C-alpha cells in the first residue's frame, strides 16, 4: 500500500541481530532490500487494535461458564498462573518478533527459511476462520436488526416457526415440579475441542421432558433464523436474510481495511471501547433484577477442591492460550506496523492484563442475568448457565425478552457483540492480506502499491465460499470447519514458534534483538519461558485434547458420519500441508 503518509524505511536483518539496521530479505540472500512499511498513527491505535482483537466472543460467552464450572473464584489461581507461564510469554514473543521484523507472517520467517511454512500455516488458519467467523457475526447482525420491534420476536411461540412442543415462558414457569426438576435447555458444554461452536444452542438434551417443551428462543433460532435441515447432506436453500447480513459484514470489513492500518486504527477507537460501555450498562441493569446477586455469588464463590482436577488446569491453560491469540498471526501482523523503538514490552503486559480483566468483568454481567433467569424460571442456576453461542442466541435473548424495555436492551446487547466480532474480523483478514501481499508485490510487479485490490479480491472470494454456510445446512458446516480448522493447528504452530525462536534462531540472539529496540534487556524469565515452560504447557494442552477427543456432535442429536469426519480432517491437514510443503522446499 502506498498512500504517501507516515511511511518509514526500515532496514533489518534477523541474521545479524547485533546491528541496529537490519535487512528484510532472507538470510541466505545477499540482496539488501529496503522495505517500506506503514505505521500506526500513534500508540493508542496499536493498543486498541490488539485489545479489540484479543477480546473476542470467547471472553464473554466462554470464560464466565468455565470460571463457575471450575471452582468459581478458585479458577483464577490456575488462570493467572497459566497467563504467567505460557500466555504472556508467547504474547510478548510475537509482539517483539513482529515489531523487529516489520514483515507479514510469511516473510517474517526468513530468519529460518525452512520454517517459512509456519507463516503459511498462519495464513491458512486465518483463511479458514474467515470463512465461518463472519457468518457468526452475520447471525448477530440478524438478531440486532429484528430487535428493532415493539416486542422481541422470540418472546412467545409464533405459529410461523414454532413446533407443537414450543412452550411460552408463562406456561413453563407455571409447570409442575417434575418438569422444572428435569428441564435442561442448555446442554453440557464440552471444552475438550475448544472451538467457537462446540456447544451450540441445544434444547434436546437426552431427556424425555425436553422432547415435549422447548424454549421460544430456541425454536426461533432453529426453525426461523437457521431453518436448519436434517444434516450436511441436505443443503436446502440459501437463507437470504443471513446472506445479506454476511454481505454487510464483508463490506464493513473491506471499508475498515481499505486504507490499511490508518483506517483500522481509527475504527477501533469505537469498536474496542464500546463493548465496555455496554457491559457496564448491562451490569447495572442486571444488578437491579431479582436473583442477580445469587447468580454473581454462584460465579465467584471459590471451591478450591476443584483445583485437584487436572481438567481445571487444562481449561485454564486453553482459555489463556485461545483468548490472547498467539500463533494465529494477528499479533505478528499488528506489531509489524509499530515503529522500531516502540515499547512493545510494556504495551503487551497492559493488553494481556486488560484482556483477562475483561473476561472476569464479563462474568459478572452474564451471571447477574443468569441469576435472574434462575429466579424467574424456577430452575437451578447450573441448569441455566451455559456457554458458547447458546448463551448469545438462546439464553440471554430469552432473559432480555423478560425485561422491561426488552428491545432496547436487546439492541445494545447484540450491537456490543457486533463490535467485538468485527474487531477480530478486521485483524484476521489483515493477517492474510499482509502476509500474501509481501510475497505478491515481490513477484508480481502489477500488484505493487495495490494492496487494496488484494484486500478486495480476498474479501470477495471468501464471501462467496461463505455462502455455503448461510444455507439451511450451514450451521453443520460452520461447526465442522470451526472444530478442525484451527484447534490443533494453532497448538502445533505455537510450539514450532517457540522451538524456532529458541533453538534455531537462538533465544539469546532474539533477546539481543529486543534490547536493540527497547534500549534495555528484558528479564531472563521470558527467555526460560520461551525455551522450556511455554512449550511444555502447550504440549500438555495438545495431549489432553487428543486423550479426551470424541466424535463431533451437533445439538446432541446429529453425529457427523465418517465421510464428513474425513472432510474435517482434510481441513486440519490443509493447514499442516502448507507448512510441510515449504519445509521441503524453502
């Protein structure tokens, strides 16, 4: 991209870290190349962009549930310990590497040419994520638009979409004690695969009672929004409402990226801060509801005996890893637009702590409403609490429908999730664009200075592929891609990063590079963490995932059969193959 403003010439050579001026070409090449790289307008652009990317949907719909399930306040012990042992070291490593190299996720690995496939794998991961993640945002947009009504459409059963088993809230609250004692409309969330959609709205949780009574919010989601078919084999028709919302997501993404980091840096001033305003408003509103304090106490009450369970430590490590987002390439990309002497070390610690604090704060918001839901429905809190999209599209909307001025709260709630989702979407797409552009501009003269064109091509092609996910079978494809596109691959990439930086390039050499930028040497702990501690934690997560792996199931009623499971493993292999291909021919 060449807009002529605040562009700097940065020379670097990762093979000669002692030099203050370095060269961007691969070490094995003697050609000295001058690399022009756009920069953030100021430090706040970078901090808010990183914060907006790190604070994703999982901070709101995953962490609160994990905290209450794994010992309440006691869960914070392994959570912050894993932050110090693995999350923060990886976070700082990628920020430092990205800022020092000032290249995209592929060219940055010129310091170890045989491992350039790591960058290709990052691009592949983000390319697959860009297929389904915008669809989730499209769902949120749809709920946002239909909230502009005098009465929320999912408040009561509507004959247009409700089945004969749909039960209005008033009828359900007056039902007999047997029903109230057995009803579980949320299902159980299995965090063993740690994807965005492992637990999707589920109202058929293998009990007889559930077969005869379903929430209006659940019926609205299944029968009206998704109009989901019987499975992957039954594509059905395109849901044109969702298609329009998906197109809107991609238009907004392209407009935000049209001028690169200059435009993104301005957009995030709103998208990264607005969620905090809404979370605060929703917390204040939640605290005024009956039963809210019971929900909050259920969320924070410590149960230290749970710390004996290794699954609690695995959940803490996985949540930290996927929340901060190392190995996806987003941190490398955003840091690459920093000025050479920016204090990334201080920025990284601030961003990581804000990210974790946001997760904890969101838990108070969610469980204040969960407590109200428990009080209003007569169900135990553990039967109401849920995680994942089920929280966003079923449980919380049902709670909103029971509040005075329900449409207002619904509009605020879903607009908050739109801004959270778009922040991550912007960086995911920019990671692919910047990574490919570094290669394209070197090999295709016509594309030099035409980064916007490449952004448009990538956006349009990915949008076309995503149309499959807004058909009636789309939710099945979304779940399939999500569960296998990034879960295992990101762990392998993270370990590879640690090993390449620590043992191929050299941890000591890398620390010297960081000293050139910062003007001081960082504590030796981080070097030890990169070499030993972080890789061990990541391998622990990976092994645990493999041990507890189970066949993929959607909605407790649809099991992915062998041909489609094979497709899912092809998604997994597609990421790894890009890495191995470059390794064999660097």
